[in-house]
C-alpha cells in the first residue's frame, strides 16, 4: 500500500518539499536561497524528508552559482500516480499522471447515461483498466474530478448543468467505488491550479486564465492562490459583453462572450454561412486558407477575445494571461485580430502583456483535475 498523503509536520519543511516538487531538482544552496533559510536550517529540515524517501538526492552536478559541486534534491515523480477525470455532458475524459502532473495515459469514454451511479462505475472501471495497462495500482494515490459546476465541499456536486446534477455526492461515491481519496472541483478552477503548479503560470504569483471551448472560463491566481468562489461553475464571464453587434446568446445578450467565442456558436454561424455543417477544425482551416466568410467570423471572434483579454488585464493587472481550452486555436488563427483588439483597449504606456497560449484539449482538462488530487495529497497534512 502506498502512502496516501505526504506527512510533513512543520510548515517550513513542507515549503522545502513543495519547492523541490515544483521547481526541482534544486541544490541545497539554491533551495536555502529561494526560501531565505540558513544552510544549517535547510539541512535539518531536509534530513528527515530524505530519510522518509519523500525527497531523493539526484546525481551530483556543478552548482555554478555556488561554484562548487551540489547534490541536488529532487522528488521521485514516478513514486505516486493520480487519476484525473473531466466530465462533459457526453463523455468522461480520464488521464493518469505522475506526481509532477506528467500525463502517462489518456482515455476518452462516452457516458452511458447521466445517472450518477452509472458514471461512477464507468469512471472507476476505465481508470482501473488504464492503471493496469500503464502503472502499478499500488502507486495510485488519489483521483481528481473536474466538471462544469460547483462542489463547495470538494465532494458533493451542488449543481452541474451539463449533467443535470443537483446535490450529487459524486466524490464519496467514487471514493467508495475505488477505495481512494477523491476530490471534486470546478473544471476551470482545476485547470487554473494545474497551470499554476505545472503549466503556463508556474513561475508567476499572479496570473489569469481564460478558456474558450464549450464555454468561456476565467480563473485567477493572486498571491500564489487560486481565487475560488461559490459562483464558480455559473460561467459568469460567459456573459461579459464584447460586441454590441454580435449574435445573441440563449439568455438574450447580444455579443456576450458565449455568443461570440464558444465552439458551438462559431460552428453554427460557419455552417449557416456555408450552407452545410462545418466543424471547428474545418472552420479554422478555412480561415487559414483565406475563405472570406470563415476569416471574417474568426477575426470577429478573435477581436472579441482580445477585448476580453484587455478587460481582464486592465481590471486585475496579472503578470501573465494564459489562454487555453479546446477552442484555443482561435487565439492563434486569429492572432492578428486578437492583438489589434488588445492594443485598442490598452493604454499605450501600459506594460506589454505577457500572453501564453497553452494546449486545451480534454486531456488537459482531465490533467487539471488530476493536479487537484496531487495538491490534496501533498497539502493534506497542512
Ligand atoms: Zn450571454
């Protein structure tokens, strides 16, 4: 049986272990410098961590800053694995990751129904098969579940519109079926956490995440913490006004973010313009090849996204904005319109925006959920 959580007593020792997990391998000299600790204190703190096997000593290397050989400290990323699940209305996307969030295996399975017991069974069976094929079941230390909804206690889903769920104790049901700790989180909050620890926001303390795809998502990290609120899952940013002449959303807003940016809205407009069904990849391909209707549609949407990026930047002053989501191709195919719109809404004296475009397919959403399980595992003792 593998450890089910890091067991670290003191807050400073946990800070040391976290620094190594997130940024290692690191020499002791570098670690002491980063955490503002004396070498003696650091040695005292790392000794039990190394003895427990929580930290390992990597191969000796030349520590250029200190000018002497340093024995870097690292974690054994393969020591534990985590399951990550993202649920849409139609499918479960499941990944297996290691302790540093590296994806080891991915599987997508259609949901048999929205009945919660059936979803639990599907997820548990699929994860079991993935683990059997790719890892050692004894290393599996937890499962994270992400969905478009809200689970305030990180277990019971208060509401998940895509699944038609209300007060479904999904976390405890899945924990019972698998015998593992399970954490349920809003999918955008989970992806934000993953970008914070192991992605586009890993080296900054304050950043914003915007996602485009089935919906429009917004996550914020301030002082190294993901900002959470009970309204997460309502998709509030989706109705942010972007274009007074844009299409109508189902709630009746003209040119709101949902009406301008979602895959469903863009493919519906493209299909209407071309008189046949056009999927998202095809729409992006047509725009790249210069099809006038596709180009206009993509540029209008990218302009809207630019206004949204600029609003987020102007209002929350992040060090960086990470763009992701399964529709994120909009940001690259429409890059020119995106940046023109950002410039139009920013003071010319304002600092240049640091914008990072990250992959946003369903494996990434599932990885986000898995990282929430990693965080629960690592921080549970805190
Ligand atoms: Zn709307």
